[in-house]
C-alpha cells in the first residue's frame, strides 16, 4: 500500500496529478480545494520567514545556538551576522519575490476556462518545480540593483496594492454578513429553530459591540486628553446605530425582505474591533499628574510582563494572517467573485440552511478517483470553479499586504515583529479609514437596490 501512495505523491510533486494525503482514512478532497490549499501553504511558509526576519529574538537565538554563525554568514555573503537577511529591507525583497511568483502565474493562467489544458495542469500540479521557482524568485530579490531606489519605489507600490487587498477584504466581510443572514433565514420556513439561532447570534453580536463601546469609553478616553478617541468612538458608534436602524426600515425591507439585524451586527462588531485596534495603534499620550508624566488611554494589559505581551502579539499575528488567508481563498469562489462585482443573479439562488454555510459546495458535479491513498474529487472536468488568474492576483495583493503589515507600513525604521500591535499614526489612520469604508460598503448594499432595482431584483 505504501508504494502506490509514494508514487502518487511523486506524481503530485513532479507531474500534473492532484495532491492528496497518503492515508485513505482522510476525508475526500476536491481537486480545486487541494490546489488552493497548496498555494496557501506556500504563502504561509514565506509569511513565516518574513516574521522571522523581523524578529530580533529569533536572530539572537540563531546567533547563540548555531555553531560558527558569523563564519557561516560570511561564506553566504550575507554580511556581518547575516544583517542582509534580517530587517525590513529583507522582508521587502522576499515579498517582492513571492509577489513576482504569483504575478507570473496570474499572467500565465489568463483565459483558462477548464482543467484539461496544459496551463491548467501546471496550475494544479508540478508542486516541487513551483516550489523551486518560488525559492528562486525570493532569492532573486536580494540581487536587485539600486537597492535604495528599489526599496523606495516598492514601498509605495506595496502600499497601493495592500489598500486594494484591504478593500477586497472589507467587501468580503459585507458579502459574508449577507450570505450568513440569507442562508439561515432560508431555514426558518421549515424549522423555527433557525429563527431562534438568528435571534441568539444577533443578540450576542450586538452585546459584543455595545460592550466594546463601553470598554473603549472607560479605558481609551480621558477627561484631559485623547480627543480623537472621543470623537471617533462617538462617530463610529453612531454610524453603527444608523445602519442598524436603516437595515430594518420599511423602505429597505420592501426591497430586501431578508435584510435584518444580523448583518449590521456583524458589521458593528468588526467596526468596533477596527476601532479598538486603531486606538491601540495610536502613539501613546501623556498627562501630567502631580508633576509626573503618566501614560493615558492605553489598554490596561500594557502594564503586564514582557512574556504576556509576546503572547498577545503572537495571537494577534495568527489572527491577522488567518484573515489574510481566508480573504485570499474565499474571494476567488464563484459566489464571492459575483459579490465583489456587486451583481446578483436574476433567478433566486437555492439555499440550504446549514451551520457551516461558508464552506458550501460550489458545484456537485465531479468524478472521483479512488486508490490506496486519499480519494480526490475532480470537480473541474467541464469548467473551472474559480478564476485561476484572479486567484493568483489576489495572492499577489495579499503578498504586498503582508509585506506592509509586517514592516509596520511607513514606520519601518527599527521596527520589530514583537511590536506588531504597537502602532503609529499611519496604522491608526489606515484602520480608522477601514472602519468608514466598511460602513460605506454595507450602506451601499442597502441602498443600491433602491437606485438600480432591475439589477438587484431576485
């Protein structure tokens, strides 16, 4: 049994066969899903390397535990103690290579509509060869001439593309909220428990949002300072209340019967999270008390130990890159792509209420390959489930978003990954702007059917 499994895995790495796990006890996997997971693993691997490059702690550990570390760095022409392999410039070069890798495949897969062609075979297989290409692209970034000019130009290119990716992420959140409500609302007709689930989740979401407003009002405002915090907390809280009331207004309910409080609940929680993150990212303010300068409007956890701060930073990093991977993988499905184009089919879509609605099938037509290993479902025999080119383009944007986030956007000097959650004014305004863009996008989905009824009629 082992020999056929190993042969199949070699075919996956060096040929056009779909990837799967060796053991047949694993659940069935679709060819399209396996392909996207493999690219996500490539993306995650390079992201971890970038995080390591921005961590002085890891650098010191390598220096302490690797024998002849300085001699090894000299032989690699990596500078004294491998200085050229750490810091923001190294992250820029590695992410430049990863971005080039995905951009090459975005151009390479333009116009691919089915999985039977040779370009589709390259996209879905040859993983070892593509890994070698990815490594070559990342290594090639260190040999780019005119380093100072390259870093300056690439910084602004990265910022622009990262903002586009952030916009896609926000649009996906709005689509996620609408899809959640539509899916669970479809179950109310045959089981009243779905109505109870809707009410319970909505209550929990708004409880979190109101609790967040109270928490930030207590810890992120001060009678003598933090004027921006007071203004923006009031604005964002008021906007969340307005869109919630608008979502259940008669004029909206007439055109969108499924519109309810679940969608504004999701949006409100996310906006409060971004507001909290923005306040945490803002440079600290000082107030003089009894002749002593005291830091105000900070999270009370900041007084904890260094080890506790590292735990919070690690958790924040995991959440951040989990959201990035989710956006990269889900933005290319057929349903999400249609949502990003702000388009709805003229025929009502059949919905089946389920708890894990976001992982529903894109298609039910596929062939199954059975064998000694994990079964693979070939779900793209007739046509592709997602756009290969757009898939790689989203990962291209995601690469630059990771680059800018890890290096703290425009405040990259002396930045460390351990200070990922410690902010700057550029990060503050970016997150605050994201709050307003998210609310505007959701508001647009509410009023768009009133502006263009024929385009949105179901």
